[in-house]
């Protein structure tokens, strides 16, 4: 998927909103020289927003895909205050010192992890955050009702195929449909995520839809 991820924003209408959420929230939560960790570099869309609103921050961004890291470097560039890391995010987090980041940001990444994996990652996120630190998770979640979730999935697939035909991306559509089918097998309700975060000591939740 990494080779074609730049085309995803054409098929996914909520992806730009995730970037907008990070761009608007981040400068309200951290200082100009904050240490920020991004989980899931992707092609650099979120990283670009982070650097735009917090140009003096020290940013470490992690992705398991060398293709996506390369695309992010092409889009955002290389600078002394950005550290690109090609690694599994869980393994990377486990190697980090406690209380070493002011903010952890992740957009459209954690939904790829099953519940035990997400639990492990969030546990490590809580450990590496300094006291009073923030997390920004811009992602998709289930409604928690099977019929509604199935209906939304059907609507997403219809949208994919309509836009794919219009944009000449038909060859990618079925690949993304299969990817979303796989995502749908992973339980990721919003209430379940909040409960898990509360159990890890997080508080002061702000939800944006």
C-alpha cells in the first residue's frame, strides 16, 4: 500500500479532516520547542502539519515502511529538528526513556493494530509521555453497533468505486476495499479506547467529530 498511499486522500474524504485536527490542536497544547513523537509517518501529511505549526519542535516520526519514510522525506524534507525512524512502533516505544516526549501524535495509524497490540502501544505511550503531556489520536473508530458499522462500510466501498472510476484509480480500489475489510475485523470502538486510556491514567479527553 505504501507505493500508492498518496492517492488515498482522493478515496478517503475524512483523511484531510484528520490532518486539520492535528494542525488546529497541536499549537494549543504544546510549547514551541516541544519534543513531539509521531507514530505512523505515512507519506508525511501529518508531519507536514506538525512542522508547519510547530517549526521549532524536535520531532521524531516512526514508520515500519521504508517506502513511506522515503515519500515523507520527499514531501517534508530533511532538517536537524526532524528524526525519521524506520521501525515497528511498539519496538521503538519500548526502547525510549520514560517521560521523554511532550506530545504523541498519530493520524490514521492505530486502527491497524488489534486490541492487544493497541493496548501495548498505548501503555508505552503513557510511559514515554512527560507528566502533563498530551496525545492526539486522529483516527477512525467503530460505532459499536454491527448493523451500523456494516452499513458505513458498504457506503465507503461505494464511494471508493465512484471516486476510483472518476480519478482513474480503478486498479487500486479493490486493494483498498480489501484493506478496509481487514480493518473491519479489528474491534476498535471509541468507548473501548477511552476506557483503555483512562485505565492507563489519561484524563481530560476532548473529542472532535
